[in-house]
C-alpha cells in the first residue's frame, strides 16, 4: 500500500469516526433536550416549542451519521444464518452477493436522497412546525451517508474484511 493510499485510508477512517462522534453528540444532545423538556413540564411550566422538532431532526441525523461507522464495526443489524450455514464453497459467493445487494440498495437510497435534496433546494420549501426548517435539511444527510455505507460494504466486497463469523473457527460462546 502506497503512502498516498494509506493517507487517503486514514482520512476516510477519520471521517467515518468523526461522523460517529457527531452522531454520539447528537444522541447526548437529544437526551438532554428531552430531560429538560420533561423537567420543565413536571415543574408545571411550558417547555420551549422547538424541543420536539429538534429532537426529531436529531434522530434522523444521528441515525444516518452513525450508519457508516456501524457497518464498519459490524454493529448494524444483519442476519447471517443462511450464509454461515452454507458449505465453505458456497459461502464465498453468497457473501459477495449479500454485499452487492447492500451496495446497490445503498447507492439507490443515495441517488434518491440526492434527488430529493435537489428538488427541495429548487422548491425553496420549508417544513412548518414549531420552527420553520428548510425542507432540504430533511434529505441532506441521505446522499452522502448512504454513499459512505455503500463504500463500507464495498470494503467487504473486495475482501478487506468480512461481516460473517466463521462458525467453524468461532468460539462456542457465539
């Protein structure tokens, strides 16, 4: 691996980790907002009107921002029963097919998200709730994060890692 490719890989890994940190901060922020909102209500006062809307946006953003890191860490939900139960000769193509399906699905979502974002920007629409938010903010994280998730599945596809545990070599505790 050349120095340039190592540098690119390090920057990319830093991006994935940075997005996960931002997602974690958003989770903490949403938690604090909910606690403050409930505390204000419990005190018989009227909480800020924006709390629910902001927390809903945070839910969307932290889910999408954490997704590439979760795929890299194998922390996402997937079913490996079929692939791991296959004979060794059939496992490799089944695993590669699963990665390809994931990549195509993520690229499709990324493309759709980009289209929705561009349409929302062109329309100049706003989502009118307790706070007015530009409509494109609903879609902005979709294209880049699903693209990054596709890249993560691509890493599995080219053999840099595998999502699947080799049951023959895995400890009995799995």
